[in-house]
C-alpha cells in the first residue's frame, strides 16, 4: 500500500495535494504547496504546508 492510498483506504477521507495560487503564497515564496483533507461537511482541513522559497530567503539574509 502506498502512502498516497493510506488516507482513503484506511482512514476513509480524501486527501488532496494542491499548489496554491499566487495570492495565497507564503510571503516571499516562489510556490506554496498544501495537503488538504476533505471533511464530511465539504470543508477542507489543511493538513500540511510546504514553501519553495527559491533565492528569496538567502537574499533577504545575505547568505549563499
């Protein structure tokens, strides 16, 4: 069983992998990805977030 099948087969809920739109990005991030679980009342519960900061983080702090 793969980890992607675990939520639906074992826990009985739908898990979505989403790349957020530009206006919902973390400030300074090039891209923001979330994992959202769909609840029974048709609302999404954010289960995890990942931010691709690209070069923005290192530039802000003067590191390489």
